[in-house]
């Protein structure tokens, strides 16, 4: 009698590229995520274009004041006679693409205020959440009590306190977003860490005598990545909202660069004379936030399906 | 067997498909069987072969994306396929009942049991509240629920798992259904509880006029409760016969392979071998064109690869899906060479070192009176303020034993008996409360943070759950390589080669190096888990149920692999399992634990023969044996395991001990005094008041074991 060979047919292991494509195709599997991504990409592209070219200089009063949309000014002009479309495009920069450093030399770093604010929250939230979740006990008590106390302040009051304590500036807004975003992310990371630390591979790491920081950052954090990134995407949306709110209150990003919140605030003062002015920046804020939300929601759904 | 003409359930050419992203998957194909009144039809197969899907198709629980693609399901003459959801719902409640695996999920935790049961009658039958109450109590008594009237007023969490399953079964029987579908009803239960539930099911079959469809992966359970058996493989039914025929003369090569790869109670590694089935079950979208079993079949010929066999009726009502079944003689079967080789060497080794318990002599691990208590915080104000009496869960109590180098100590016991805690204490995931523990020359009473790297390196662990044993974010190679880097056993530049060498010794190819865990099957993950434990070349490996989550054919391969490792590297192992047959097969010495206390310890063959502890006796009589002809004594424990916070005084087992009556005063001494350790020779110790002569006079639980 012949004996079947002991070999098992195995598919070849996938390359880095095909893995990346797998992740990307996850986005397109969800219609919601695709729509969200398209909206976000639209604004990103507009922002990048504005770095090199806008229809007119965004800060110069070249036209008649308070014009409705027409063939020269596609979205009309504001109360100082500046082209709204150009200002809208340039307004994307401070939110998503560049952060101005303090000082006279006008240096900027890539990545917008909203993005850096969320990255900051992601960093502090992850560190605090991992320590609270993995170490437990007093670590957990102290970290979470402090963060809870922070959450107890209304976000808008926190913004006001932080910005008045320091001075107006991009980095201060980044800091404000970081402070208000950290508790939420820490809470999420903590709950994920509490779950992941019960898995056997964490026991295996412990029985190898790994240090707590290795276990937290190398064993737990990579597996918490999915939900945390989805949450971070949502938070970029909230941060854009917050920047809009601050701009509206007049304590947002400093001039001269246009930002959407300040545009709404400026137009508000003339709302009974020229009501069109508030609409383009409001729609811009809303659409970018909705885009990010749709993207995050779709991703969450797909990730959940894959984990099943 | 005389059977009435019309079957209760007749399934013909059933195919069930699930719609998934990018097409659909036929989970079940060409399944035909019928169940008659009073029959108990078993459906066995490994996980993912479509057993549950068949059951769900019958009750139309396929979910939003599943549907019956072809075939018919005739229930009492009516075709269920194509019926409206409303009609099916009425049928389900009235004529078809289903019992699921986990009773805790089948019962509503926020409703009293009585109300849940009565609802069945008041909703489907329109019976008045008070009459329903009476009938429910009556039914609970019929399933041997103690204190039935009282149980009606309780909530699900207030009764034990075995009792919950009794309630679920009683509930299923309330409407006197024509068909009772049971989907792994005892898989989540402990072996002693399982035995009692199986007794109940076997009795119901005789008493009620119900057709039972019994789904399970456990051949031992099938042998105990079924009259007919259908074996499923990769979505098809490959063999169908009476239970005696299946075990005595399995026809299909798959059934033969399945029976060869489970250890029967009483077999050990020196006298027998397990023969795993090579390869793995093909996923539903990659099934071969010919016979689905052909790629793994030892007898496959060209015709098997080209043409799919039909389910043929042989003489004596046996149905089999194989072209060449008449030509196959299981007696002529030759095991694959490598397994054969292994058996020879293991045999040789065992011969050289008899008795097994003294091989290599020197103990590597010594425990003396090791205890592990967990503090419990009470809910009262005194406890919160720290004024109340300190209470402890006594998870491990007075563990004393030594393990000789190169041998395996098996630890058995029901869930919650402290076997995992014992292992965690030894490896240092928990620090011990008191007692001494020495490993080689190291003191190991402290937790991991107090231990030095040289010690940590020598103790490694293999885990139970293949899905959580590997970190999903890292490749196989990274995970096996990490201990090598961490302990510096291999220079960094050679880690890759060393990992590949290790992978090959686990029978995984070098191409597994870059795989992520989600691309592996359960058995492969477990192999990687073993490789990772071996990477630091430890002297002691602690295995916490390494095979209990795996299918039997994979289980055999993993057990062989562990034996292989032990033979080559002379590794010492502690092996936890709840399956007594597996422990018997794998271990040189066995310890039986109950409620944190070791009740009996000694060489494996001595444990499974009188004299034994009354608890061991009860465990052995509960093991489902995959052979319907074996006679097994029925010893069933009453009640449930007491709480470890207040363990019973004296002997911890006295509340449930069926042998206590043999002592004067109905065993009053057992309630008062801690039993002595009685030496039964050859390192065999029993923790019991009963004199050794009495223990030795018990009849063996399983007949074949005595002669073995």
C-alpha cells in the first residue's frame, strides 16, 4: 500500500507590498470608508495645491467687498474684498498641512495643528493608558483619577484656560488639543490593554522575563493599533471642530494665515448684511469632519469584521 | 433493529451555502440522512466540517448570509425548505427543540428559571400559568434535578453548569418535541458532570419517544449515547452506520484514521502510538475535485482524484462514500515510517528504564507543602475597611511531589481544581504563599520578577488556546527568535538559521518563517507555540492543556511532537489535561487534584488500576470511551465542587465521596481529620482514610484496563 507523503501544500508567504495592498483594499471594501476617504483626500489635495498656487493671493483685498459667487470669484468675496475660495484653500494648510513655530523667522513644520494635536494626544494617551491597563493597581488608580479630573472640566473652558495662560499661537492650540484628547485615548488604550494582557502571548512574554515596557509597547500596543487609529481619525475631526470653535471665539490660530474658524467669525459680524459669507467656511469644516467620521466609521466596521 | 416506516427527519442531498464577500461558500454538500423515532443519531467530525451548519439548516438559523442551496429537509413528511419564517418559528417552538453547547448562553440570566420554562408552555401551547408550573416541576424531576420546586425560583447563576444544562434539556423536552437537536451539549462541562448529563440523555432516549440528533466531535461520547452515527468530513457525510459497526469495522479511510488517532483509556506511549492524519481539512473554497479526502488518504488512487464518490449502501445498512472501501483492509494498514520509528525508540527507552518513574533518577523539580492562597475581598463594610476576617481562596494546598529529570508528570482534575494555579506558581506567574519549591538548585517560591535570567530560561510554558498563544502582530520567525535573542542562547546572526532548524523539527517548513499567525491553522499555531517554548532550550516545559482545543487528528500530531522533543532533548514536562486518556498516554507519573489538593500521585499505570482514590475512581468511570462494547462502572458524584474559599473540613472530598460509607460511622473521620498519605509502593501515594486493602478490593472501573 502506498503511503501519502507528509507534505502539506502551503501558499507562498505574501510580500510586504501585497500586505499593504490588503490593508488598503480594506478601505475600499466599505463604501462608507471610501466616500470618507474621497472627501478627506479632496481637501488634502486642495491644501497641497494652495501651498503653490491659489486663484488669487488669499490675504490681499483685490476685489469689491461682499460679492456673491461669480465667474471671477467662484465663491464670492468677504468683507475685506478677499477671494473666499483662495482663503478656503489656504485655510486647509494650518489645519492639516503646516504648523507655524513661534518666533519672527516664520519657520513651519509639516503636519497641521489638528494632526499634531492628535499625535500628541495619541502619544500621551497610549503611554498613560498602557501603564494604567497593564500595571493596574495604584498606577491605574492614580492615572485614571487624574485623567477623570481633567475630563470633568468642559473642553471649551480648558481651551480658554490654556490659551489665555500662554499666548495665542499654533503650538498652544496643538497643546490644547493634546490635553483635551489625551483622557479619551488613554481610556480606550487602557480598556484594550486590559483585554490584551489576559492573552497567552503576554504570559509567554512574562515567562521570558521581558520588562514591563517591552510588554506594553512591543506586545500590547501593536495589537491595539486598529481601534486606536480609528479613534485617532475621529479625533482629527473633533480637533478641526475645536480649531473652528477657537477661531470663532477669536482666540484660535493667529493671523495672518486664514483659518476656517476665523473666517466664520469674521463673516458672522456681517451676517445681516451679507449672509453668504459664513456658508463656505462652515461647509468646509463640516465636510472635512464628516469625511473623517465616515472614514473612521467604515474602517471600524471593516476591522471588526476581520477580527471576527 | 426494527424501525417504523416514516422517519421523523429525512435530509436529502442537502447543500448549504454562505454568501461572503466575493462569492459564496458551500459549507455543506450532499448530506443525506434520516432519523427515526427513538433513534439517537450522532453526527461526528472535526471542527469546520459542517456539523452545526446541518443543524442550523434544519431549524433555519443560518443567519442573514446562509441559505439552503439544494436538497430537501423533510420533517414529519413536510419539506422545511421554502417555508415562511412564521411557520418555521411555530414548528421550532413546538416540534423541534435544540440544546446548545453553553447552557449559560441558552438561559436568560435576568429571568427566573421557572419563568423561562413556563414561557415555553404558555406561549406555544396556551397552557394556564398554574398548570405550566406543575408540568415544569414535573419535567425537572424527570431530568433528576434535586429540589425541583426550589430551582424554579432561582436564577441561572445560582445553579451549577451541569444543572443548567439539565434545565435546558428539560426546557427542550417540555413540548414533547418530535426531534431534539443537541449541538455539543456536554463539551463545555467537566468530565464528571458530562457523564451524568450523558446518562440522562441515554435514558431520555429510551423513555421519551423522541428522535435525537446529536452533534459532537468526541467519539467517546458518540459511543455512549448514539445508536446511529454519521461521520462528516469537509462538508460531506463520508460514512453512516450503526454505532457498533462504526467502531468495530470502520469502512471509510477517514473514520479509520480518526479512530487510530485517539488514545483509548489505558494506552500508554510505551505500548502504543497515535497515528495522526497527515495534512489538514481543506477550506470549503479549495476542496479537491475528486474525493474530498483523497489528498490525505493513504489509499488514494487516480480514480479518487478524478471522480467524486457517491454515498453507497453496503450490506448491513452501512453507507460509505469511498470508491474502494471493499478493497481496504484496516488490518493491513502500515503506519507512516516516521511515526513507526518514533514508537520504536520510545519503546526502547521505556524498556531500558523500568520502572518508568525512576528513569534518570535524579529529581529536577521538588515541591514540599507548596501553597497558593488568593485573598478575597468581601462586600461588607467591615471588609472594605479591612476589619473583617481575612479570607482566602485556597487554590493550591500542600502540594508535595518531585519530578525526575526527563520524565513527564501529568496533572488531572476538573476545572477549578487548581492545576493551572499550580503550574503558574511553579513558573513564577504567581508567587507562592508558603512551602518550599526547588528547581535544580534554584529556589522557585518567588514570582518571576525576583528570578534571575538563568532560571527563567530553564522554565518555559506551552499554552492551551492556539488562538491566543501567538502575538497576532509578529511573524512566526520573529516570535520564535525572540527568546533566542532575549536569553542570548544563539548569536544574533544565526538566529534565523536556528529558527528555521527549529521550525523543521516541528515539521513546519522554512517558508513559515514570514507567516503571520492569522495565516496558520490551530495545530500549526500550537507547533509554533511549542517551538517558542523550546527556543531557549529549557530543562522543564510546563504544558497547560496543549491539545484540548485541537481536533483529534491534530492532537495526535502534537502529542507525537512533544514525545519526540522529550526523547531527543530529555526534557522534563509537566502536562495538564482534563482528558484522562491523553494523560495516561503521555505521562510517566500522574497526579490527581481535587479542590487544590493532590489526592493521589504515582506511576501512570498504577493510578489507573486499583487501589485508587475514590475520586480517581469516579473520574475514570466518567471518561467517555470510544468503544461501545467496553463495560464501565457507573459511579457518579453528587452535587458540585464546593467553594475553595471554605473547603470542606477533614478530607476535602468527603462531601461527595461515594466510598465514605465503607468507614465506620458513615465516615465520620473524613469530616474531622485530614487523611494520611498512604504508600501503595513504587512512589504511589493515596490521600485517603480508607485502608489500602479496601481501596485495592474495588473492582476496576473499566474492564479492559484490568487485563491491560
